[in-house]
C-alpha cells in the first residue's frame, strides 16, 4: 500500500510502497557523501522510487534525471517530485541505454 513519508528534512517527502521496496538510511547517508553543486547535472541509474534524486535535489540543488525499468516505482518517483515541486525527470529507460540519453 502506497504511503507518504517525510525524509530527514521536513520540506521533502516521498511516496513509497513496501510491496515494491522502500529506501533505507543508507540512501540518505549516500547523499551526504555526494559533492554536487547547484549547476551540476546528475543521472541516477536504477533510481527506484527516486529517493536519491529527491533528497539530493532538496539539499544541494542541481539538475537530476532518474532512470529505471520499473514503471510502478517511476510512477511513485514522479508523484513525489510533483508533490514536492521538484523539477526532476524520471524516465523509463534501461541503464545500458543511458549513453544514448541526451541532456543539453
């Protein structure tokens, strides 16, 4: 069953469904190691419900694209970004096809 949860910072939340898998504290910790600036572009391969993009964008800014082949997870990621007012793109694309992605 889908549910809304706040991330560490209360201004950003995420929809997730335990039947599809939920993020862990490891995802939050990973973002704290990233060195992303407001002018950087980030591609998240296997984004799932988009937690890395959602959390990193709220903390550091930048331009984010998440890709995955699981349409149900992507739907949650898109819904979260919309509710948060975040301009993150989530695409149904296999990681092996990522080099063909043109982001200009």
